[in-house]
C-alpha cells in the first residue's frame, strides 16, 4: 500500500507562473476587497485577474470604465 504525500499537482490549465504587484493604500485595498466580495469572487486576486483579462480581451474597448 503506497501513501501519497503532499498536495496533488495543479492542472496545467490552472498554473500561474507570473506575478503582478500593485501598490495600494490600506483604504484602496479594503475598497477592492469589498468589491470582490460583493461580486462573489473567491479572492481579491482572482477578481482583479478576471477584470484585467476581460479588459485586455480583443474588442473590450473601455471595459474597465464600466467596472
């Protein structure tokens, strides 16, 4: 009987190997965290990532101004 230890590997399509750092004040971070929570996001990082990718999509002109 073999016992596997540790976390299972992350599926390839979910791997993220780059990091983007954005400097915020405490109040800005709280504001964004509240917006992410209201949107039902799993985390602030996931919410911001989804918004940025949506805004960068082809044909997504001015999509951040609607957020």
